[in-house]
C-alpha cells in the first residue's frame, strides 16, 4: 500500500481506539449505576433498572446506532456528531450487559458479609463501598474483559454512519486496491492485536485487584473468636 493509504488506516485505528475508550467509560458508568440499582431495596428502583436492562439487551446495537444518529434528530432536534452518536449507542447497549455482570457479582458476595456490615451499623452506601464492591469488583474483571472485546468488535458498526473507523477505512483501501483478501487480513490482524492487548491489560488489573483485596483482608484488625463469631467483613475484619 502507498503511504497515503497507510495513513488512512492509521486514522481508522485511532478513531476505533477513541470510540472504544469513550464507549467503555460510558458503559462502565452505566453498568455500575444500573447494576447496583438492581440490588436496591426499593422495588421501583429495581424495576426501572431491570426495564432498562431488558430493553437495551433486547435491541440490536446496529439499530440503536441508526436510531441515535438518524431518528433522534428528527424526533427531538438533537443532532449528534458521529463520534458521540456511536459512543452513546454502544455505551448504553453494552452497559446493559455490564449491569448484569455487576448485579451478579454483588449478589454472589456471601450474605454474612452484608449481615456483618449491618451489625457494625454501616449505612447502605458504606456497606456497598467498604464491603461489597471490594469483594465483587475483582470477580467482575473476567466477564468485563470479554465484554470489552465485544465492544471493540461492535465499534465496526459505526461505519454505517460513514464514520472513518478501522472497518470503514479498510473498506476504502480495499476499493482502491481491489485486494479484498490482503486488506481484510490486515484488518483482522489489527483487531486481534488490539483485543489481545485489552485482555492482557484486564488480566493484569484482575491480579492487582485480587492481590490488593487479599492484602486488605490480611491487614485488617483481628477479632478474637472467643469474643465474636462474626464472619470476616470485606477488608475490615478477619
């Protein structure tokens, strides 16, 4: 390929990375907000969070991109640039899947840990911050890693808006060179390399979080078994 075509591919990679980072940040915020809401004590909060999850999990990400980019301006007069339209559609869609990861991890924490927090007169927010999340977050990392790779692959959908991501740039190069096999092989390899780096990064984060949780549990003040039979609560009791 010529230098001009390689520059086009590099711009596509940069656009894909930007979309991945922004979409992941939005999806993470949605995941924790909706996921924790699904464990709320009020049924109306759980219902609204569950309704959101079911709607966005049951909707095609491609159709959501079309809706945000083409229907939203007609319905409400809000015209978003392709980058923000893609970020919004992908973040909300994959955030619904992430919310189930958060909900499942929080519910998997030993109920005795919650009871210990109540016994210590912790508020619901204190129990969430000091007991549940420190134990649940390390268990969320492997499924979140898979979801991040799925988000990476989902970024190719934004090419329907004419956005110059990696998939769109690869197609332009293919049309210019009439070399489908070679160009799409390059594109596949680039996606694989990015996905591989993401999984290694998430695996390192998982090890660090689990190691940190172990140190926190080991460094907490010990209670004598003769004085109390309370199960260890987060990193505060051991």
